[in-house]
C-alpha cells in the first residue's frame, strides 16, 4: 500500500471504515455457507457501571469451538460483544476497535460513548442487509462525560437502542431475558448484578443447545466483564469458576429444579 | 505565442530549496531524543490544540515543523497507512522505516514535480522492542531521509540547537534529564521557555499496547523541576 493521501474533496476524514472502503481494504460479503454462530451475551446496568457475561461456545451443526471470546474491549472504557456469524462477528469487533482508535488518533480526541454506538449502526446495517451471515452486536461502556454505565443494543437493520436496565443477544435470549426480567432491580450492587447475569447465562445454556454453559471438565467458564469508572475489566477464571460452581451446586441440590426462586 | 525562458536545472533546484528552507525557518524547532527507556519529542508550540507531535501507531510517533496544513496532512496519511497496514496484515508488520520511506518519496516527488515544494521537515520515531530497534528517521523537505542515532533536531535553527543539545546530552539519560536538556537547547542562553509553550510527547513501555503519551503542563513542570 502506498501513502494514502487524499485531496480535500475525497478525504475520508477520521472514519476508518470510509477510508478502508476507498482503499479497497474491506471485502464484500458472499452468500455462501453458514459458519459457526449462536451465542448468549447479557449486559446488566447497576449503580457503578455495567456487568457483562457471555458464553464461550461456537456452534454450527456441532460444537465448533469451546473457548471463543465473545466480549472484547473496544477501547479502555467500552466493551463490544457479538452474536451471529462468528467469522463476521470477530471481523466486526476488529473493525470497530480500529475505528475508535483511528478516530482518536486522527482528531486527538476520543469519540463519545453515544458516538461509538451510532457509528456501529451503519456497519450492522451494511453487513446484515447484504449477507446471510447476520451479526448483532451489543455495546456497553462507562460514559466518561456523563459518569455512568450505558448499554446499547441493535436490531437486524442497524437500529440502535439504549437500554436502561439490561440487554440480551443471541440464540439463548428468551431464557436469559426471562431470568433478568424476573431478577432485575434498579438498586443492585456489582455482586448482585454479576450473580444475576451469570444465572441468566446458566439458564440460557441449560435450555439452548447452541449456548455453552460452564465446562467443569475442561475448566472453561463464561466470560465475566465489568465496566466502571476504572474502565474495562475481565474477571479472572477463578472468579468465573466460583460463580458458576455456586449456581451449579444449588441447582444440583434441588435436582435441577429452579424452585421458583432466582437463587 | 508565449515565450519559455530556459532555466538551468541547478538554478531551479536552488530556488526551490531556498523557498522551502525559508518557509521552514519561519516556524519553531523540535528536539527528539532517545532516553534510557524511550523516546521524547519536545516542541516549542504556544498552541495547545494545533499539535506538532502525535501518535501514529502502537510504537510510532510523528513530529513535523513548517507549514501546519502540509505536515498535518502527512500525519493523517501516516495514521491511515499504519492502521490500514495493521488491519490488512498484523499489528507487528507496521514498521517506521517503511513509513519514513513513503514520506521521503512523497516529499521528493513534490520537490521535483510539484507546483511548489512542501515547506516541512518531519520525523518518524519508533520505540524498539525485541523485533525492531528504536529509531529516529528525519525526512527533509526535498525527500532526504536520515537515520539519526541518538537525537534529531528539526526546524530552521536546527544546527545551533543541535550543537547546544549535543553538549548537554551525554549518553542515554533519564526522561527528566533529557527533557531539561532539550528545553534548554531550544531556549538558548538568553531565553526561558514557559511550560505553557512546550508540547511534549513520549514513546515508552507502560505495559499497554499503545506506547505514545502526551505530557500535560503539570507533568512537564514536575519533570523540569
């Protein structure tokens, strides 16, 4: 690639995607085969920020991968999760991460959280209206300007909606959503929010064959992430293991019956 | 019928070089130096928002003197080139030498074929790791590229400042000492540079992928104290 200089009229500005299109770096999606997909990711708001939990399994007709990372830090204060086609989803994360950093370097100021959320809309739209390999992202972050955690979800056509309570994406959504709907209260602590979000993933994995639960055999557990004024933090595997073992022990003690309570 | 006068190529080059040098000499200078664990770039710049020093990539920084609109365009092209290369291949494949070569080619082309040569002088700095060395590439208005070993000075008064800085900077010093030397070399014997007139950028490993940092007035004052 040569030095990408543009005249004032054709200059793509600080948008990496527009530049990549002009330079021919992005490829148009093909309508060929379905690749691995299916997922459950939840994001729950609480007073001090947002917690996110995601399963780790990629599924096609069989289990394709057991330790996929479906949540990534888009930058220091923002997390991006994906559901749908794994190939397009991981590419989507890469493009979003690069876009935010590119904007920051070009203009010497970071995009606002809302700016990041809106920037993803046309990307979702372009991908989903031109390809059968559908991707749906979930954006959550700590808004530095407004000093609070915020969650944004998208529909298939690229519509972006801010959620005040929680958001769920992926094939296990009905089960995770029901769990959150019954368990959510606006005054949760970080620990409560994490426990509830983990339970939502546990329920989704229990009912949806395309969502992976805690894997006690291989010691692979769903990802736990927090977004606070300190930024993006992924909790270690010991914490994830302890969280899911506790849920599993309770469920084993009641022989698989949720028992009408969330705990 | 219009008349074309013959101009000897020597004269043409000389005129163009003089034109570019004059433009560059109007601006303030920049000192960039390698210190014990990083690279520091120091510019005399009263503006807090029109930067002369900026981040290009994880371990690459850019500095420019001369006409702001001209070097800022080169800075933007550099960020695009680096992000585009890293996106196509891998972040490890983004190399300052390749970028400096592109800048040199472009400046060389503009010098010989452009309407007018660009009135800029730029620096591409790279913080080394186990795969690549720490480097300072200076690219002049006519496309000459030089690989500076310990430090580089850009701008009109470069030779004088270079002499002053070389006398002070002996071996690889700490960031604070190198910054002090750079500031006193920029200021000269009869002048004091206020902290507000300094723009400082560093490349240093802090455990993050991105190594560039801009120092604010408070951090600069603390280091100069």
